[in-house]
């Protein structure tokens, strides 16, 4: 069945460092791909999405490109801030609209 | 616009006791979801409603879990009797319709002792 694999955390970086959180997927069809973020004490919220191959989703300085050839959707940010500390979830959705989630990656940014 | 409201935020019970969680989705959202999120894992869909009908409850442990959305608005999720492995955060989400963006509540954290 469909699945999402993301890099294990926690990922600890210094402020202004470059961030990459890896996400790869397996799917039978052509899924939509998502990154959700969960800030401490808050609910999950959609960060960005891409619905077809080579699409780039972007929001709040974060980017991710839908790579069909490598079945990947890695999250990147050029310069992280302390306020980016959160848990990041990669997810996919096929035609049935059900979300399949990765296990989450905790990001810790130190000043 | 008000977000998805859930209560209680925290609940501690002993095994074999019962518990109920409540969710009020964003006004006008037809689709409502209950997820279980165990520490260190991604959310697992328990049940999905479209208005007041069940679309998917294939992963709901029906011997102990039940959920309803009687008037197609708010919803309750009940666990009876609870087991230790039910300790998790129970997330409610809603969307305007199937396939649209999900909006999540803050979750209800359950600890079963």
C-alpha cells in the first residue's frame, strides 16, 4: 500500500542554517503531496502542497518540489529561525482523498 | 473565523474506564475526521464523516470505539472500555468537502493508566 517515509528527528540546527527534511513516498497512482507543521501546543496546519510532478509548493520561506523520478518531496528552507521549531509531517493523498502520513520530524532551532 | 474546537484538551483515566471527546468543526464544513496520533507516529485516520454519514471507518476498533455526528455538525468520539494502548492525542479535523484542505483542532490528549 501507499506509504510515506521521512527522516528521523530530532533535527537540531542553529539559527540561519539551511534546512532539509527528507521525505520519500510509495504510491500506486499519482498522489498529491503535502507538508504539515505542528507548532508546540497547537494543531496541525498545512504548510505547503504540490499536486503534480515538478510542482513546487512554497510558504513562509519553505519550499518542496514534487519529484516523481525519485518519489521525493523534500522540505527546504534557506535560513531557519527559532520560531520554525516544530514537528513537520509529510503526507500524500491519492484519488480517494485519504491522507497517508509520515511519522513526523521534530525540528529544534537554537539561537 | 473560528477554528475547529475540541474538548477536553487533556484527560487521564484508568484502563477499562470510558471517555468521550467532542469536536465542533468549522461552520459549513461538510467533512469531519477523527485521527489518533500516538507519540512518535503520524496521525491515523479513525473515522471520516461526510455530513452525518460515515465515509470510512475501516480503522476504527469498533469493539471499543464509537463516533457519531448526528446533525452533521459537531461530533463525539467515545472509547469504552479504554486500554493502555489508547493513550494518544485524538485529533479532529474538518474540510469544506472531500478533497479540500483539512483544518485541525488542537487535539485531546488521553492518558490511560
